[in-house]
C-alpha cells in the first residue's frame, strides 16, 4: 500500500509538469513544422490543410517545400540571417571585453563592496527590458542627450545621426545583455584560487602572461556560459532592432515578426522559425550536450 | 603588479557602471521635465506623473499585466517546483531526459519562435475543440506559465541539488510519508528559492512583449504592448514617469531583499556559533 502510494505520488509530480510542457511546448513545434509545409491561402487561418480527405479511406497529402526554397533563394532572408549572426557575435565579444574587467573588479572587491556592486548589476536585470532599451531613444536621438551636450560644448555644429543605425543596435544589445555576461563571469572568477596567480608572479611570470596561462583557462566555463547567454537571445532579438535600428537593419527575429504581423504569411514565418531552430538552437543543444552541462541561467 | 592592473580594472568598472546607469538616470531626470519635448530642459515639474495617473489606457494595461503576472507566477512556481523536484530527487526515471530537455529548451529558445508556435497551437486547438475561444488573457497566461516555469524549475533543481538529502532521508526512516516530508522538511528549507522563483516568474511575465504580442487578442493589451506601441512613435514623457516609478519599486525591493538576506545570514552564523558553544 505504502509503495503504491509512493509510486503514484511520484508519477503525479513528474507527469503534471511534463504533460504541460508536452502540450504547450513540444506539440506546438510539430504544428509549426506542419504549417511550414502547407500551402498559403487567403482567409483565416491563412494556410491550407495538409491532408484533404477525399473519402473516409482515401486522402490527399500535399507537402509544399517551396517556402524553404523561397527562404534559400530570396537574398533578404539569407542577409538577415548572416547579419543577425554578425551583430550577435560582435555584441557578444564587446560584452565580454567590457564584462570581464567588471566581473574581475567585483570578485576582487571587499565583501561589503562586492554585495553592493552585485546588487547594482542585478538592478537593471530586474527592471523592464523594454524601458531600458527605450531609455536610449532619449540619449541617441538628434536632439537627445549626447547631441545636445556636444552641440552646447561646441564640439560639433550639427547633430550626429545615431538613432536608426547599426551602431545603436550594437549599443542596445551590449547594454541589455551585459548583466547576463557579468554574472557567470563573476561566478567563475570568484572561484579562482588567487594563490595560483601569486605563485605565477613569484616564479617571475608577467601579469599578462599569467592572465593568459592561468586566469583565462580557469574561467573558461564562465566565458562560455556568459557568451551563450548573450549570443543566443541576441540572434533572435526583435525589440532592439525594431526600436533603435533603421528600416534596413535586418535581423532574423524582426523578419519573422514582420512576415507574420505585416504580411500575414504564416507558412513563411513558420519556415523561418524551423530554419532558425535547425541552424541556431540545435547546434547549441548539441554543443551543451557535448560539454555535459546546462547553461547557468539568471 | 597590483597597481597598474587595479587602475585598469577601476577605470573599466567606472565606465561599465556609468554605461549601465546613465540611461536609467537620464530617464528619471527627464521624467521631471516640464517640457513635452522630453530632452529640452524647461524646469522641474511633476505634471507627467499627474498625466500618468489620468492615462486610463496605461493604467488599464498595468492592471491587466499585474493580474496576469500574479496568476502566472503562482502557476509557474507550482509547476516549476514539481519539475525541479522530479529532476533533483527522483534519480533516473523513464522520460527523465525528455523532461530535462523540455525544461532547458525554453531557456534557449528565441522568443519569436516560442510566441509563434504557441499562437499556432492555440489556433489549431480552437479549430479542433473550440478551446481556447479567441485569444486574450487566458492564452497570454498559458504562454507565460510555459516559459517561466522552465526558469523556476532550473532555480529549484539547482537549489535542491545542493541541499543535504540526509534530513529528508532521516524523516522517511522515522516513518514520515513523502508528502509530509516535502511539506515539513523540504519546503521550509527551500522556501527562499521558491520565493525567488515566484519573483522571477512575475518579472518575466510583467516584462514580456514578444510572446504576449503573438498570443494577445483585441482588448488584451498588456503594459509592454501598450508601451511598445507608444514608444515606437518616439519618446514620451509619460513613459519616462512610468519607468521611474517601476525602477524605484524594483530598487526598493532589491534593497529590502538584500537587507533581509544579510540579516538571515548573520542569524544563521550566530545560531551555528551558539550550537557549537553549547556543545563545547
């Protein structure tokens, strides 16, 4: 009796969240896959059924692969995809270059300072992402904070156009995702044994070489975790290019959004989603599996 | 060796924190600007706060977002805690890899894909069984629970993984049933993690724009959806006022949480010392 109730309880604890995720997370991907190979039509929903029943036994299966062919042939999608990868990669590198010294400084501060600085890193992290991106609008626009200051100082005589440029997109991504880089780096640096660096210095190793030979390899896990946490969401980013980027700053997340909301082309939007899954999420899942750990999240 | 490096580190830290905070501070300063032009200073004023209090569209959206965020946080904490418990305590069971995969996948999934796939599911379900009828609060809440329960599950799993299992085992050896052990032993110990998970799920839902936009229907515009459509047209002094209020609430919450955690830490240290002294 006791064993049975134990087994049933365990089953319920596992089954409830598992069923929820199956229904609302796994099954939807099958539907996206199905719609990505369905024909487009006008009406609601704007796609044709995959299977048409001619009688109770005979049915017709129509698979359209033309949406994928379209993605491949139209340079718009390829450019948007390559541009997203480039923007995400450069932003990740900039985050790392700025985040590493920050994390280092926090990890090496006195305990009281350390807690305060960590709180200061966490605060933007808990405030609205949208509003933090929005804050840059007031700073970057033609009569914004930077241009007004530079004009008043007489450094420039006409405003520099910064909003709606790629520069603004890079800035927005580095700004928004910096905490995601700093926290895993901090965790890795904090664990680093300081005596190893002292030993290297005693043996005559110069600081920069000690950094390359000791610090970098020992904090590699934090670098990888932080970079993934910045790179993955940055590739699919929609809000930042939509608010700060120009009409021609194409990123794949924005293309999917516009395909869906503006063109109402559900099959092509689905095909973009499946392509992103195969090209971005799948390699990362495999990579994580090979590394044998899950990313440190929030 | 320390001097030069620390100069570099201090400079970078000053730059980094300035970078993080100048936008937020400028938003706060401009929220008190008299001028409608936002970035042209025309004197101190609180008129935009008054305007915010009379902006029914923003207030309605805030109330809706609050309602969704509370329901979402509660649901996500329940489901996420169950999933975290199963992953951390049940050893190897059939389907563990599947559950673990489904818990981590939403964390690395681009938001546009999650949003699109959930909307297509809701449309297909409506066609097949007539539920959910249309899109609105229900579909937004289901979508939010789905992605935020994954975050809660990861928080709970990592907390439970470092928790000493011997307390639970001792209680079971003494004849307590698993349900009782969970509520009397496990839950009180991991309560801070449960609260952290709840707050995380609340924030994720309160902030979400992309997934909500896909699964929202007419008349169910959450606060981020309304703010986004407003700021797409340019900067707005009322949004500055709103942002200032939200930043102050979060800052206050973090300070309170920080003080509380520090006090708990001190009490635990004192308890440990007293216990050691009593034994000695």
